[in-house]
C-alpha cells in the first residue's frame, strides 16, 4: 500500500510539473556564451558611479548548463541595466523566440528565476513595449536559493523617472514586448543569478 501511495504522489507531481510547463512559454535561458559590447549576447552597463559585471555561471544553475551571473554595486544616483531582446545595442541579445512570433494575448505574466541571498536589495525588472515605453516591476531579494518571480503584466507601471526619447509615452503597454532588463536598485551591492525567463499563460 505504501508503495502504491508513493507511486501516486510521484505521478501527481510529474503531472503538475508537465501542466506548469505546458502553461508557460520559455523565451530565454542564457544557454549562450555571455558577452557584452556591440556584438554581445547581453546588453549591460552602468553609470553615475554604479558598476556591473555580467558573466555566465555553471556552478549555480536552475536548469540547463548555466545561469546569468550579475555582480553589481548600485550607488545613490547611479543606474545599472542588464538587458536581452530586440532593438538593443548588443546585436546578438535576442531571445529564443522572436517577440513578433508570440501570441501575446495568450499570456498574463512574465516570470524569471532568481537565486537570492536574502540581501534585502530591490531589483527592478523592466519591459520595453512595442512603442519603446519602459514598464517596471520591482521585487526584493528576501529569500535564499532559487525562486520563480512571477510578474503579472497588470502589475507593471510606466516609469516616470525616465523614458527613451523614442518612447510614445502613451501609458499603455503595447505588445509585442521588445526587450526586458534587470536593474539592481541603489543602494545595494552583491551577486545575483538569473535563469529561465518564461511567459505565463492565462
């Protein structure tokens, strides 16, 4: 009887995992050589005294062979960006899926895995929409180990502190989304790991 019970638990667990995978779309996994610059696979940088280093890491991984490792120092008045997607200065920073080929109406949220160390740092997750307007969701590093951060599209807000000159600034999230970026916010310093960016179905 105990063996049957354990087998049933295993089957239900696998079924739940498969259901979760079917109800999400993997759009990025960082399984590429991580490089910066104009021909890089990640568009990253910092300014006004902040600093950031971005590499691939094989020792702390959620899935696959590597994660994205971000070592940062976010100072007051400074800024950081770590971006992937279309229309960036890093020309090889594309996702696994072309944003134009995604049926965005099927999805209610975007999610990523973050490896936290309970630093209490605030991390912004920004989206650039089809009108080049920047939308923000903020989370906190208040846990240890891997955790999936689910960011409902309805919970993003248009950034009021800065928008690109080319932004339409219409305060409406226009799909398809073109890119995303991670930005550890001042004042904080440390190391974060990211993996598996997914869209979550309605």
